[in-house]
């Protein structure tokens, strides 16, 4: 990864906390685009107004990745938090997966848990079938919509890393110590190569494709990332602004 990863990404994108109703509507519209129209993971007829929403949104914090020049939202994710009215309320991963490492999970207070969820990137900003091995990894329609430069396109694959940075910004101000995630094995391998090592807590599961239920302890993994790749650590923490030693950061 280039040494100016943080700056080069920030030249073209920014990370936007979805703290207003209009920004949350942008989250739900992007999720509808990705999960209902692009992938077919969700039945579009279940949702009205082009908004993909579920019962976990009310106990989640959301982020968007915005393409600066066009104003288009390129990606989104959320962190599902414990239900304050019902601490025993399950997380999605507990409903959809057989979690076998129960001895590990029983040691974690439920109020310290969160779940990374609805992690998605617009089809205009990610690799598509038949593009493996290309430099930019951008869909054929992207130039039509964004007229991007080659330098800008080189930054687009880093959106996945930026979504992890968004999650880091959410849990920093909370007492969260562990994050659940249900992810594609290929994504786990990519993150592991950067030092972001998720621990499997159950067998592979069929859920919109093969997924691995896993967990990660935070913010310990950031120290491992710092030791392995300082440039990735700088992007995840905004050069140290968002990490454990600075929990007073808004």
C-alpha cells in the first residue's frame, strides 16, 4: 500500500457519520441498491420506498463513505449495539449461526459486545465479475458516472479498509471490547493480511453465500496493525486520533 494511503484516500472520499434522519435515509437507500438490486440478497418487494431497513437499525450507529467530487455515497456500514432495554436480545450472528466457542463468548459481558453489519460497497466502486487482476478494479459504468482520473480509481479499492475505520470511530467512544462479524472468507483473509485478525467462533455458514462467524477484540488489534503496517494503522486511526489512548475524542 502507498505511504500516502490516508491522504490519497481523503483526497477523493470522506467518512460521514449518519447522525441525521436524512443521512440515515441515504444509508437505507444505498443498502437497498446493493442488497436488493445489485446482489439480490434481499427481496426488494419486502421494502417500500427503495429503503432497506430492519429491526436492528434502531440499536445501531451508521457510517457512510462519500465520494467528494460527485457527492455520491459509495459505501456504508453499521455497528449493532446491545439492546439497552433487553441486554439478552440476540445479535444477528446469534440467530443465523451455530456458535461453537461458547466458552469464549460466556466470558464477555453482553454490554461490551457489538456486531459489524450491513458492510457494503456500491457496485460502481468495487470489483465486478471478470475484472480480477485489473489495476483499478472498477465497473464499466464508473467512468460514465464519475469521469474519474487514474489516480482516483487507484484509491477506490481502499473503501473496504475505510469501512473498518468507520467502525473504529463508532466503538471508540463506547465500552465495546469485542465485535462480532459474519464475513466472506476472502474478506477475512484480506483483513488478516493487514493485521486485522478475526477469530472464528463457529463453522462456515450459508447466509447469502458462504460466511464465517467470527469475533475480534478491540482495540487490541490496532496495536498489531501498527506493528505490521503503519500506513494501514494511520488510515484506521486517522494517524492516532481515533484509538484507545484517545477515548475522549468525539
